[in-house]
């Protein structure tokens, strides 16, 4: 019983699934499923690692579906199932100021340095923003450093449900536990009779949420700072290289790319970048 509970938790949290069910799926339909998914919803999963296929399998098992095309018809007809599908593929779990040491470097060193370089043209992108915790964390730093209100954060994600929640700006305590009581009071409203906190308007005005597919949509240019953390781990090596090249191209000279704690770029020199701190890369 205990072992089953552990397996259930692992499957729910990490996308694991029993091999017998996966072997029973109609694998010959999977390429067609991916192609039609892209045509119908503009979602390109061809560059994702096998773990994404496992997550799809979990949902198919839940509804006792062994045909990818049958599952596609289900999410075409049922918006709730479609939202569930997107949520399963995109791991929108984060908290404010995740990996505190990197945020200290941003606050105490790099944001001021970038403002000295770019002034009011400072342009920031939070790529794969999920529910917006990272994007609002950047906005808090902009406020705390008293940088001009014209400097905003572009927050993008493929998941419209996540973007809507980011715009709403309501978070459970587990998302904001890294914040001091002073920051909580300054930038959040504690909702009555709940453990939820709502972002104040002064912070919301710093962030622009926008739908964007990293694999298929064009990148804007002349960014001073790009954060893409804990996103590319879901992509194949080939797709990672393409994305890092595109991020480098999207940076202005002297701009900085910050990656996640397991997303070290080994060929940064080939991309026109130099490593200035672990996981911080500057455009040369």
C-alpha cells in the first residue's frame, strides 16, 4: 500500500508511468498526433524530451485512452481537458526569488550595471514565465532599486492559463515564503480569511504578460537582460542549442542571459557569449 502511494506521488509529480501502459499505446500515431497538435493549437512538441510523451501518457491512462488521435479529439472538444493537457506539459511550479543567491547578484550587481549601460532603454524578458513569480520578482527589484517606471518586464509563456493567473497576481503563501515581511507589506495585499496574497497594482504595472512559443514564434531584439530558467531542460540537446543561439541573437551587446541551475551552457563562446558568473552569460 505504501509503495503504491509512493509510486502514485512520483507519477503525479515527475511524469512517471508504468511501462505496460506505455507499451500498449499506438506509437505509430504519435508523429501524426504531434503534427495535428501543431496545426490545430500551434503547439510544437517535436523538440521535447521523452518525458513529455510520458506526461501525455499519464493523461491518456487517466481517461483510459490508448489512441493518441482519440486523445487529440478529446482535447479538441473539451476546453477543460485541453487546459489540463497544457498544465501537465508545462511545469508551472515556482516561487518568488527562487535560488536566492542569483537574485542577490541581480540586485546588488547586475541590474545596476545594466542600467548604467542601457539607461531607460533597459529591456528585460522573463521567458517561460509560468505563473509570473519570476517576473514579479524582477519587478520588485526594479522598484527596490528605484529604476524608472518606464522599465518593465516582458513575461511570456506558451500556457494561456498560466498567463491569466499571472495577470491576476494571486499567490499562495508557499510561493511567497522567501519574501521578507517588509516586501510583503509593500507589494502585496493579504486577502482576508485566506493564505493568499495579491500583487499590488504598482507591481503589476511593471509586468506585461504575453503569449509566446519559444519554438515557433520570432524573438524580439535588443534585450538587456533575459531570464530563461528551468525551461530548456525539457528540450532535446539540438533544440537547446538553437534556443541559446536565438537568445544570444536577441541580446544587445553587453546584455546578460541568466539560465537555470541545471542549464549550464558549455558552448557559450560559439554563441558570442562569455561566462561572468555561474549561469550568467554576457553578450560580447
